[in-house]
């Protein structure tokens, strides 16, 4: 049975979700004469007109409460309207896991798009940090709207990519222009050097860049200090050197490391500190949900722990 693709648009009220949905529906390459069911879980300032809905072959189904999100209720909408695709204008205060749990059998999540009003990002981050963090970390595409030059500088300083290295991130300016965040993020190390030396404070920035753009590092050689992890899931002859990093807040400390081939791996213990020099290949691994960097050690030497063991991203 053919699946029904579902596109989820999330973000806080007035972040630009309806405007983005309008642009998507107006794209002939997306609609191509197919019927769209739009689940509207909150009403914003902007609305789609009756003419637009007719032109885009779109039916709006209001979802007024969490209780209305159930497999039975959504299946009934599917049977009633027979859509080729489903778009969800989701309430930014509801959990995404609640939405996915309500999908009928044929519905398949294709993409999550998060819109953020750059002018209120700092305010929401300070007051609703975990929710903002979830919006960004679960997204495939993040769009910051209403950016001024000052707000762009702030977003680069906060290194939004650290929250979600795999996402595509765009900064849309108040003048209508747009820039790819991933392409313009400045790096404090020389990617073209014979050996890319990663200073201790810069490990987090390198990790995010390498995970987000692994092809940039294919065939390169890198040198950095990291902590050893060896355990379940690490193949024989490999270790995972890395650092603990705090992406958003103290509750979000995670180990950030790369699989590294090293013939002396079994001589090392978890939590040993080492200075690694390694060449890099790009390989498809389940841990990476696709392609990612794999290290091949040229040299692994004992090392002292950095003065600041925890990694930050700005």
C-alpha cells in the first residue's frame, strides 16, 4: 500500500509557518496537481484565502486540541479527503512525539521544517529553552525569519549548527535575501592545511562542521586531543576519540566522537586522553544516519586532559 508523505511545520506562534506553507503550496514543482490535506493546529496572523486553497487543491482541517490527534481521527480525515500528501501546521507548544504517535498506518514522516523569528529567538531560548531546542534538533530544515545584520551576527556567535549538524539552516533577511548558514559559518582553523590542527576550545566547532559537511574533510588529515571511548557498538580495532559537549544546557551534555581505526586500539582504556593524528574518509554508517567521517589513525599518543574538558560551541 502506497504511503502518504507528511511534512511538518513547527515553531512558535508568528514564527512564519503559514507564510512558508503558502510558498510551498505555490510551487508547481511541489503541488503538481495533487491534493493536499493541511492539518492546522493553531491559527496564526496570516491565513490562506479560499482562492488559494482552491488553486492549490488544499483542504484545511482544524485540529483544536491534543485530544483531536489520534490515529482514528486522522484516519477518518484521510478517508474523507483522500489526500496525496499531508502538511501539518503544528502547535509549537505541543510535543512532536505526540503527533507521530497519532499517524495512521499509511502516513510517513518525510520532513520537519522549523521556522524561527530571529527577533524573538533569544527571548524564547531564555524562557522556553527545551522547547526551542527540540524545534531545532528535530528539524531537517530550519529557517530564521526577519534577520537583521545584528541578529545574524548573534546567530553565528551562538553556533546554531551545534544543535543540529545535519539540518539545512537558512537566514532570511528583512530585505528578502537569504543565506545558507552552513556555508557562511566562520571556522577558527585552516581546512586547507596539510594537517588540520584543532585547538582544544575549537573541537566542538570542528565536530559540527565535519558532521554537517563530511565531504569537505575527505582525504584530509586532522590532529586533535580527545578522550577514548571503547565499548559496545565499537568494532574490534577501532576506538571513538571525542569530547563531552554541552549543546544547549546542562541536561544536554553528550559525548561527541568519531569512529577511528587504530591497530593499537585494544591497548587503550575508556577515558584515556590521547593526541590523535588521522586521515579521514567518508563512509555510510548507521550511527551517522547516512554518510559521515571515519578516522584512520596515523599516530595516537598519550595526552593530558584539556584545561576545560567540557566542549562549548561558540
